[in-house]
C-alpha cells in the first residue's frame, strides 16, 4: 500500500509492505490505547480524539520519523494511517508542529466517509428520500444534507449528512476557505445528482 507524504512541496512515496500492515495490528492497537487517554494536539488538549484526529497525531509522528530518517518507524506510522483511512492517497505534513493542520487527501473514487462521524445524536435531515427527486426537491435536500464551510482552528471543513448511519460526517481539515468551498461544491453537486436518480 502506498502513502504519499508531502513536506514543503517535497513528496515522499512510502510503499508500505503488506507484512508491515498485517503484523502491525498489535502495535496499531497500542497506539489507539495510548490515544484513548486523550492527547495534546498543539495548544489544545483533546480528551477523546476521533479517527481523523488520531491520524493527524500519527502523521506528526510520521514527520518526526522522516526527519530522523527512521525508515522502520516511518513505515509503521504510514501503515497506521493506511489502515485507519483506507481511501487515503496522501498526507500534507505541517512542519510547524501544528498537529491539527496535517491534512489528508483521498482518492477521487473514495466511497468511504469523508471523516469520522460527528455525534450520532446530532439532528439532521431524517427519513429523507435518497433518490428519484425532481430538480427543486433535490436542490433543497442537498442544501440540508451538506453544510456550509466552517472554520476549525486555522483550517476549514464542512459536514455531510449520511442517511444510512443517521449521522453527520466531517470532511478532512482543509487549509484554505477557497479549497474547502470548492470541495464542498463537489460534494453538493454529487449529492444533488444522486438524489435525482431513480
């Protein structure tokens, strides 16, 4: 499995062998247990890091491994990220040490959720039809299903309502508002088109 790590526009292609993924299960589980206790993410203490935040934490460790040319540790960190975010293509590492600014990019064909679900108790469009709407109905429903872009620390994201799970799912953190808006428009368009299919 391949993960591209981007540091200051330099791209490192990490080809993680399958045995590292297979044998790393216990190590990855130990990392999760450590993070279960909460984690200091730059200036913010996060009591219960979600899946995306955990990968941002591990991405910070990946940066350290690459800087120290510790290939074995780098492969393990990349392996963790690949197992937790199966559709990930690359990670852009923040060299200033701002853990929450480590950003992930996913394959265009990704069918996986954008990010970890928000609180499942979050209210959202419930029992909404998922296909076969006319244009106006689909436009209105897509507007309810995809939030506007909002700021998280120094980054931006948006959320998409998943009718299958009944919960909101976050996009990855995105560096600029313009890029977040572009990605949001793509998701909005995809949802709008899907709602019109019979």
